[in-house]
C-alpha cells in the first residue's frame, strides 16, 4: 500500500507543480484573471484525477495485491485497506494541489502551516486513539489520513477561492522587479570599473 500511495503522491505533485508554474507566470505578467481561471481549472482537474485513480485502485485492488506480494495474509490486509486508502488518496490529491496553488501566490507559509496543523492535530491523534485506545486495524489509520487531508483541503481551497488575485499579481511583479535590480546594479558597477581602468590606462600612457 505504501508503493501505491507513493504513486498517488507523484502524480499529484506533477499536476500541482504544473498549475503553480502557469499561475506564477500569469501573476508576474499582471494577468490575475487568467491566474484565477487556471487555479480553478487545476482544482477541477485534481477532483477528476482523484476520482479516476481512486476508481482504478478500487477495481484493481485484488490484482494489485497479487502483483505486489505472494503472501496471502498481506494480500488480505491490502484488499481490506483499498477502500479507505482510495478515499484518503482523493483528499490527499485535493489538499496537495491546493497547497501548490497557494505556493504559486507566494504563500507557502500559510499552506504549510495548514497542512502541518492538520497532520499533527487531526491525523496523528486520531490514528493513535484508534490503534492504541480502541485496537482498531490499519483501516483506522487510512481513515485518519482521509479526515486530516479532507480538513486541510477544505481550508486551503477556501483560501484559494477567497484570494485577492490582483494584490498577489502586484506582489509578483514587485518581486520580479527586485530580482532584476541586482543585475542592473552589477552592470553599472562593471561600467564604472571599466571607466576607471580606461582612465588609468590613459594616464599611464600619458606618463610614458
């Protein structure tokens, strides 16, 4: 199941980073309406992707277990985990994609804080209570992950929808301008050094 989960994370990271690149570009080019449109489009694609991959895992669950191990006990445990893990992967996809979109606005601190809080105050306590308190099986861990990522996805998507895209477009342009300023200053310094070297060479030739 860990292997299957890593596949989900890899596909999700690709979608989120692709959307973040486009949003960053549109914000730096002062096109906030396009950035907003792309963000909503990526969120919709993430929902479709989560449903698609979750459905694939649900349909191929027993076959995947046979492909990964020959131990019948582990195969049975894997099949028992498929349903809840598919639900957890859907919420994880939604949460990580919205995390990347917030990062494209330069708000990695807000996005990371939300995910970390949900992990430490929802996923970890629920999993610990279910496993050590009630002695539930591994499905309870997957259920805890699903609830934690669902909460994170809700708050992150709420922040994305309520974002002031015009404001973040101005911030992106300001950051781009500041990033170009050192190169301009370096060029001026190099020109001044060339002038000084030219003057010194003329003085030395005049002395000779």
